[in-house]
């Protein structure tokens, strides 16, 4: 039986590791936090990041990264986007030459503006790499509620391997070849979820939310096409599917941060005391820089950046967006 290492003991990493074990696979979980390791191994629960969910007793965790990775046929990466390069560097000496790498982290690296699979490829050249994305709250996956995601890779055999590894009666995995589109969809939807939360925090209604989600999808697609992605990808699970979930779901961390900011809190206040990362905050700056680099207009992303980082009042920014020059829908 093949062994899988899941790197990252947050809610999503824990849910994936538990799913793999329940799916009949051998899986080991790496967590930086020693209390997470202890809780998984003793009380079979991630009391810090996934409290209240009983984990399969066969799931084991460790804080020794190289030990967890050693001998794994597949490594699933789930650290925060800002930490993924350092984590991969720390483990690469233990990664076997034929190991397939699945990347479940969503984001854009701040300094290089690289997508997560590109970050991993630069540190682990020669390995087959698969991007995992799609509408999937960790809590619902852990509760074995029906979920569908995408495994995208230029290596069709690697995508099929990860598809087979993860698929179950409650977890359906589709394969894809458009890695850029799948990754951008997963990263940019977090920014749009912050924007949607801001709109809700301002007390605006369903009309405003529907308009923002729809125009947000147009922005995501524009940038994707500029980077070589296929437009149809953004109509699928990793695009529209993940966008709708993250912009409307009560479990969305990014939406919650946006609601707090829209309700009058500063970004620092909205983030204070949060154990988990709201990736949309990190991704906003990177997405805007990527848009400028490729001369793509992204007014919603720019608006979120002004509100979060420049202190612009949210009502004025929304008014500015509504007052933009009139144009056809196709042109933006």
C-alpha cells in the first residue's frame, strides 16, 4: 500500500489526512505545532484547528518533517502560501526521486508572483506536481459531506494518480490540464471573498453581492487568460465553484475578515486573535502586482487593496467602482 505524507496540520491538511486514512490509505501528518501533534496522536482530534471532529485513530502525526516525508509515494502540501517555499526547502532532502507532489495550498508568492506549483517546481525539479483546488471547506470534508475538487497537472498520469488516491463515495476528484487556470481560480477567489465580506459588512444586499461575484469572476478570467489559462476553467469547480462557496459560505475565513473590515474594524483588528490564515489578505497585494505586470485591469482587487492597506473608507471605494466609466459587459 502506498504511503502519503500530508504536510501542514491546519484544518485543511488534517481533513485531507483523515480522509486519506478513512479511504484505506496509509497517511502521516506533519504539523509544526507540537500541541497539534500530541492531540492527533492521543485524543485523535486536532483540538486547535479542527475542534470537535473525531479523527480516525489510525492517523498519526509528527513534528519531524523529514521523518514524515521519508518513503512517501505522494506528498500533499498544505502549508500557508507564505511558508510553502521554506517548508519545501526543509523537506526536499528526504523526498524520494519518484515522489509525486500534490499542492493543496492556494495563493501567489509575494516576492516572485509565482503560483504555488511553480514555487514547488523550482525547489523540487523533476518531480510530477499536481495542483488541488475547488470548493471545499475543511470542516465539511471532515464530516464526509459530498465534495468535488480538481486535480490539475501537465502530467496526466500524476493527475490520475492523485484522483484515484483521494476519490471516495463522498469526495469526487476531476482531472484537469490547465494548471494555471486552476491555481489562479483558487488564489483569486479568496480576494473576491474579502471583497464580498466588505460589501456585507457595509450592510449592502444580495444585488450588490451578486454583482461583485460576477464581476469578480470576469477579473479572474481576464488575468488568467493573460497568463495563458483557458477561459473555460473559470466556469468550473476551481473557478466559479470555489468563488461562490468562499464568497457566500459562513465558514469562509476571508469573507469573515471582509465583513469585519466592512463593519468598521481595521485590518489589524479583524485579524487579531485569529489562529487560521485568511489567504485573501496575502493574495490581494500579489494579485494586484501580477495584474499590473501583465497590464490587466482588476478594479475589485485594487479596491480591496485600497481598503485593507491604504486606509480608504469602504463606502467611498464602492462608490468609486460604481462610478467607473460606462462600457460593455464583455469589455469589463
